[in-house]
C-alpha cells in the first residue's frame, strides 16, 4: 500500500490545520517495524495535538495519535515478525514521530509491546495510554508500600480516561475508592466502576489550607494544580499520591507541610518513556486484573474518520471514560 488514509496536522500562518487525507507511505519516518494500525484511542494529549491548544506537536506535518494497537506488516527488528499483534504507547509518537491516526505506522521495534495474552486489540486501546498510566499509578503506590487496609484511595478526574481506569483497578485491588468528579450525573457510572463515595471536585479545586483533615491514604491525581495541592493536604500520615495529570493546570501551589509534617510522598508518573520491563509488567497486570465488565462500561467507539469531533470535547472534560478509535 503506497498511500493510506491519515489525519494530518499541518502548520499554517495562523497556527495549524487538521485534515483527513491520503498519506504517502514513502513519507513515513524511520523505524524498523511497519504496523497495520487496527485501533487507536483519544487521550487528553491527542486533544491538545489535534487542536494545537498546547505545543504538543513538535514536527510538521504530523500524524496525531499517541497510541495504537495493530498487526506487524514488515519488520527488521529481531523481536517482531509479520503477523505479530502489538501495542504502542508514548515515545513521542503523535508528537515528534508520525502517529496513530492512520492506517499505517512505522516505528522503532524497541517502542513496541507484544499484545499480552487475554487482551484483544480493541481492549488494548480501550485501556490505551490513559489506562496504562492508571496502572503505573497503582504500581507506584504499591511499590511505596501502600495497602488497602491503610484507608481509602482518592481518584481525581474520576470520570475521565485515567480516572475511570484508576477507579476500576483500585476497587478490584481491594481499595475503598473515593471518586472526585465535577459531573454529578456520573455518580451511577462511577459507583458501577467500583467507587464507594463521590466527592464534588469543587471541594478540591479552590485554594485550601496547607494541611487539611486526613481523609485518604493514597490518591491517583489526573488534575494537578490547586486540586493536587488539596489532595496532598488531605492525605493521611505516611500516605502517597501518584501524580500523572494536569487537567486543571501545570502549576502546583502547595507547601512542604504535607511532606515534612505528615511524611506524605508525591510519586511522579511518566508513561511516555517507561522502560520496557515495566511496560510489559503493567500490560500483563492490566490483562489479568482489569475487570472486563468495567472496561466495557467505560468505553465508547468512534471510527477514525470522525475522531476530530472529540478533540475539543476531551479538553473541556466532556468525554466520559475511554474512546476506542477503529481503523478500517
Ligand atoms: P480526560 O479528559 O479523559 O480526563 C480528565 C478529567 O479531569 C476530566 O474528565 C474531568 O473529570 C477532570 N477535569 C477536567 N478539567 C478539569 C478542571 N479544570 N479542574 C478539575 N478537573 C478537571 O483526560 P485523560 O484521562 O486522558 O488524562 C488525564 C490527565 O492525565 C491529562 O492531564 C493528561 O495529560 C494526563 N496524562 C498523563 C500521562 C503521563 O504519562 N503522566 C499519561 C496519560 C495522561 P471529572 O469530569 O470527573 O471531574
């Protein structure tokens, strides 16, 4: 296939433009594995790339889409052969390297993870970068030594992609989950994923005290900014917060009080360049631990040709759970 369909971000005089057009295979970037993309997904970062709201795209033209699942078509990499089912998340794909919103992708084999047993390609992208990041958060909290007996687990941005998977994973692991959301109408949805308490996100989104009442032992925070400061302030002594997102903002207006007076730990989560052994471990655990009924409940599907419709919506917090993009 010399030409294939792709979404392409091009630089214009006023910013950038996004079009769905034919793309020449000869213009794909260097890589030792060519993949027929079957599924992708919509993450917050994809919204930024498609709209240009933040300078996520670092090379033009760019095919956006930071993650995909698919089947290897051609490979010069020793670990992959034609027909292998693979997953890719991160590594700058959709930012500096031509990405996933296309029928083909050429990438480095070292970036790929074999599709783990027990997951199909659609499940893998229902999980996607957001769900994989939620698992990295859970693994970081466990590595810290946190256990469900320590007290409740808070999840912020709970109705979003990272949040929904985090709620389901923590509940399945035995945690009592407090889901913080700005969408009161999603209470039944969040309880269905395993949350036992709903917290109005307004309680966390305005500046609060450096230390507040101790309410949760651990937290997964997808929101950042003032919310994360309040999450830290409400964390029990010796608890931990896995911080992975910035939906409210990139700043962190906090003090050292939670750290030096309560021994709270702030655990940073970066899914983009996680080394391969940890990636494989995270995907294996997702395959074994994530409740499939919960995954189905949080997932909607959109065809590749219509993915642009979700760009603004995910940035305004209007997408619930996860979205699978099907590639013809
Ligand atoms: P989503 O848009 O699906 O979820 C974000 C959620 O945050 C929204 O659904 C909403 O939840 C809440 N939210 C949105 N705006 C605000 C606001 N102004 N104040 C408070 N809460 C808000 O995005 P994703 O789940 O895909 O990503 C979540 C965050 O994690 C993003 O910032 C993303 O960039 C980051 N991320 C980081 C990764 C890493 O490697 N560190 C990897 C993947 C994602 P609700 O309506 O329930 O309140």
